[in-house]
């Protein structure tokens, strides 16, 4: 296993992080027993970083992880998220102080821990004052229930705003950012990643295989018929454009030349970016972990990288739930 430092902290995290969205109750996810086997194998391989969210399978992902890590808590870096709709009622979404306290309490109970290492804003809340959010997260860090503050899927100006408000008001700064980033979706290269690099914020992409699009299962002009395609409502609209298949076919060509699997090359491309702290990998089969660990040692030459990156064309930005111009 390879390890890197979490931003400007001295916390060491494995470059492969286990993504908890693949643990749960949807047809394409790993059920409880298999999920726990995957988590235990990941730890045996040296993975010490696990990422999840309160909303994943309505809390079941956190429960699975909480049961699996019993006895190993201090060896691990656990991250979870808050902000998307969870539960019922008019206060079941957003980042108000009331909701942050309620959701953190629930996450800690499900994870069976006294603290989370990284507490992330799952999306921006346009209805809550940013200082209310920052001051509440600061309270969590100072009372010991959270160690570090992070976020996922923001606009770059929002990352900068969180940083600046924290500096000017003596509050805790954002330490960690998790963008959607893979060979078939590279919009974060424009601003999000450069902002994080400038501020020293750790970068840990999610969806490294584009929800499975880069797995090698899909073909141009063929109707997809996988369980993931049929049951993951976010998958079909995110990829499958002609230019996305240009990227996929370039990936398959490089993989064939090297005698490797397409997912391994897609991961190796991410690992080749030294500014990436870790890659959040969703795993539904134990062998996926073996392939990912092997990808850490794959070296891509300049020509390989150029061949992989050349077909990419701009996409509509994914992630933020509302345009700042709405």
C-alpha cells in the first residue's frame, strides 16, 4: 500500500480509500455480509481510509462500516458526509446548526464511534448562512466529535469562500475536498483542483471508474443491460455520449497494449497525479481490491497519458445541486 499526507495535516491515509456508497441495499451494491468481507480485506491490504455518507442506503452503509471496524477504530481514518435529504420533515435537508447536530449524532451512533476524522458538506446549502455552517463545524472540532472539515461537489468559488471566511473569522479551515474526477469527467481540472492545490487542501476524487463506465463492460451503439445501468438513476445521464466512448476506447487500447484491465489503467492514470491524496474506490467484489492495489505500481509513460487524455471533450458540470445563477 502507498500512503500520502492529508493536506497540511500530518495524518497519513492510504492512496486507496474505500468508498461506502457501494455498501447497502440497492441491487448493484454489495450486501452486508459481502461488504464486511470487503472492508476486512481492504484493511488487511493496508487500506486505512474509509469514506461514506449518512444518506447511503439510508444509513445502512454507516451501520455496515461501524460493525466491520469494531476493534480497529484508532487505526482508521473515517469520513462521512451531511447535507442531502435524510429522514422526513421540513428540516430533513440542508446544513443548519440544528440539522448538523442531529445528523452528526446519528452518524456517530451508526458508525459506533465517538468521533469522525473528516466531516464533509455533501453539497452546498444556499439557504443557510455560511458562518453558521462554519461555526458549527468548528464547535464539533473543538469538542472532539470531528477531527477535520471537508466538502464534496462544490463550485471552486465556494471552496475559496469557505477558506476565506474561516481565516477572517478564526474558524476551522477546510482541509479536504472530494470531487467527481475520472478519465471521462475532468471538469474539476479547470478551477476546483487548482484552487485546492493553491490552498493546500487534500484532494480525493470519487467515481474513479465513472460509476463503472470505464470498466470495459460497455460498447458504443449497444444498449446497456447491466444491473448498475438499470437501477442507478444517476448513471445513464452522466456518460454514454459519443465522446465518452472515445475516451473509453482509448483506455481499452492502452490497457490492451500493456496487458492490463481497463479499470487498472484508469486508476493508474489517477495515481499518476501526485497531487491526488487518495482515490475513493467503490468495491462490490473482493477482487476489485486486488486490481486496485496492482494499479498503484503501474507506470504510465508520457505517450500513454497523452493517448488517454486526448479524446476528452468538455462536459456540463456535475455535482453542485444548483447553479449560482439560478
